[in-house]
């Protein structure tokens, strides 16, 4: 499903009007008609339904006025509350407001401080649109509060008022819509952070944007990753397959106190179908690896009883590059200075696709230009904190300006970026896929280690780094969803996800 950023939504409007000669009032008329038809479909069983329309000064408010025109033509009697004066309305919004006045539709203008409760069966939220750039003005809080406290159903136009079109953050609060009617294409913010909680059921309507106009939009191409987008990637196993054909994964993970990371990563690779896994292990803690990961082999690395990888381990580990189909490095390897130097050398010289996770990403905080020196397909899997270290940007700023920051980052980035967020996003070249699966239960130790193993396991089986990443992210989230549906969210641990994966994969292989 295609998505638009805030700037792209504005750009699409402008292109449609200026380059394709579609009148703004024509787009608004179609939007208003779509809103009214949707509402009428939901009031059929209500005798004399009461309808309120809350309008701002921009195009969102204009869509509200346009919907009132159509509702009135169908013998409904909407009540319009407009937060500004007639003269403050945008040009296109004024066009439909004038029609409402001519039709003698009830309108209250400049009603910012109205204190009456909104006791209506349905409320159309046209207060704010895609133009929100920061916290909602205090003068509008009361309106959002009134809509949220109303007993009626709320239908938001394009996106719930107060919700940022890019980052999905509502400050300090946004409208809790029962339905969101989004024009042309959903906005990125509907799928991010607060978006899924506030938007209710999303209904996408075609208001006449030319398909060709999409090809002229700047920035990344955003999509919402659905099951249909990944299901075709999984094929049944060939009858003559064996463990060598199913993919060989070399894992460099774990340290003293963090052996669980190595184990979960290995099991992540095994659970998605990898045939063989070798896990490099510091000698002083190798026994733990042997007991935890009974299905995997180990490379014993001399560690001088430090319980972590040392630079001298490079020669032993690198000998397995030619054996492996993919290398995973980083989960739980720690922050010891020699370990970071060891990881950097592995990343510089690896001749197989490589997945870089967790502590392995610390090498780029020292030297971001290292990305340009990687000679093989690669995937990085940072959360916001790790992205902050790589980019030297505050993590809160990354969250607030995610679309623009990643747009700049991937401009010269040759690998796949799996940004672990709520939800996770997979970026490759100019394409971004926002994942549709997953839940807050994934916010627990070890789930990222499993994901790294899953990505590596799929790459080892022959998938491209982009397909493997998208597939792993979706399956990872879906496994968590399946567990939560049967057991509840609170108390889910990482290994619970592992147990869900085989039956989930079999569903796609039928």
C-alpha cells in the first residue's frame, strides 16, 4: 500500500492542480462527496441522525464544508462549527463555505472558545490536516477534547486532528477517531507511533489524483508492508534438499553475561530454515554455547579469560567466510575496545553478505565512512539509540523527524537499513516499507537478536538482502502477534516468538 509523507501530500496537490490542470475545488468536491457517502452508509439505521462538522481554516476544513453540501442535498441537517471567521478560510474552503451559507446550513464561525459539549451521533473532524508541524496550539485543545469526550462516532478527514502526518506523534493529544477517511493515499503518520491508536478504521478514497503525478514526487517511496507483499517469497522445500543446500550461517555474537544473545540469534536462523549454523565463541564461555545451542557448531576463540572477542580472533573466524553463505555480527559482543576493532576488521574484509546488529554497529559511531568500504551486500538493524550514535543526532530528534533524516541517510547508503521502531521500517535505496505486524510485547530483551538471526537465515537460503529483511521483519512481528492472540501481551519473552515461527511459515508454504 502506497503512503505519502507530509511534503509529498502537499506536492501531489500542487502537481495535480498546476501540471494536470485539476481544480482544487474539484478535488475538494470529490473528497466531500466521499465523506458524505461514507457517513450516510453508517447512519441508515438511525432515525434523524445528528451530525456535527468541525472545520479548520485549511483544506481539511474545506473538505468538511464540501461534505456538508452533499449531506444537505440528501436531506440531512449537519451543524458546522468553524474555528475561524469566513474571511480567514483558504480560497477553496471559502468556495464551499459560501455554498453552505447559500443553502442556509447552520454554521457557527470563530467559535474557538465554544464550551458546549458535542452531543451528536456523528462528528466529522476537519479541524486540522496534514499541515500540523508541531504541538497543537492551546486554543485548539478544547476542540480535540470535546471530540474525544463525545459519545458519538468520530470520522476524521485525512488523519486525526493533532496527529503529525510524518512521525505519527500527537502532541499533546490527538483526536481518537472511530474512522479515518484518507484522501488518495494514506499518510505515513497513520502507520507510525500514535497513528494506529488514533486513526480507528482507515478508509482510503480516490479523489482524482493522476497516477502519473506520483512519478514526479520527491523523496523516498513509502509503502505499508502487508502480508500479500511477502507471502510469495516463501517456497516449499525441495524434496532433494539437505542441510548444506538450506544455507550456512556464521554468527559472531555473545560475550560474558551475554551468551543468550548468541543463542537467540542462532535459533532465529534455524527457525526460518537455515540448514547449518556455526557460532564463534570466546573460549572461556564456550561451554555455555555448547549447552545452549546444541544444534549449532562453534568456533573456539582464544580470549585470555576475558569472555569476549579479541582482535587476534580474526584469523580463526575469517577462515569460515568461504564456508558461510552469510555472516551475522554484533548481538551481545560487548563494548570492549579490542572487540570493536575485531568487529571492524570483520566488516571491512568479509566476502559474504553480512548482517550487522547491536554492538556490531558501534564501529560506525567511530567511522561512519566505513559504510562506503563494505564490499558485499549488507544489512544494519539499529534501534533509535543506535541510530543516534551512528548519525550523532539526538534520538528524540530522529523520532520527531524520522522521514527527513532517513531520506538524507539512505541517499548515499548502499545497504539495507532495518530501523527497529514502532513499527519497524525496512529501507533499501529509495524504497521504505513500514511493517504492518508486531505489537508492544516485542519490547523485551532478545527479540532483536532473533530478528538478526532470521534475516541471516533467509539470506543464507538465497533471498536478496532486501527481501530477506522485509520477510524477516514481517514474520518476526506476526509471530509476536500470534503469541499475543493466544496468550496475552504482558510477560511475552523472546523465546516465545521462536516457538511461533515454524507453524507460521508453514501457512505461507501451503
